C-alpha cells in the first residue's frame, strides 16, 4: 500500500485531531471510546469512519442522521483535500 499522509480532522476552530494510517480505521462519534469524540446528541454514537485505503483516506457514513458534503448526503467519499462535512443535517 502506498504511504498515506496523516489525516487532520478539525472539529472546531480550536480542536484538531491527527489520524495516522498505521493506526487503521478511526471512528468519529458520540461514543466516549471513539477516536474523535464529539459529545453532541445530533451526532450518532459511531457516526463516521475514516478508513485508510490504497487510494487514500475515505470518509464512510455509518449514521442514521447522515453526513453531508456541500449539502449532499454521501455514504463513502475519498478525501482529496480540505473538505467541510456536516453531521446530521445538510447545513
């Protein structure tokens, strides 16, 4: 597998997480054991997965409320640069 650079995930203007591909799949959600913990009831316990794959990082929605990019709900996208995702609603 080609080397995949670390993924930087900003959950606010002051909070950023760095995820390493060697660590495998990272979870984002309300569950306290999530790699990226977001204590917000609009976020599912296990809302989103960040998966390192051969073609780079993928964001995989595992929620019931949805994850949105530019107002469009998605299930699995390749992260190719800086993107802003909305959790639970298009806005």
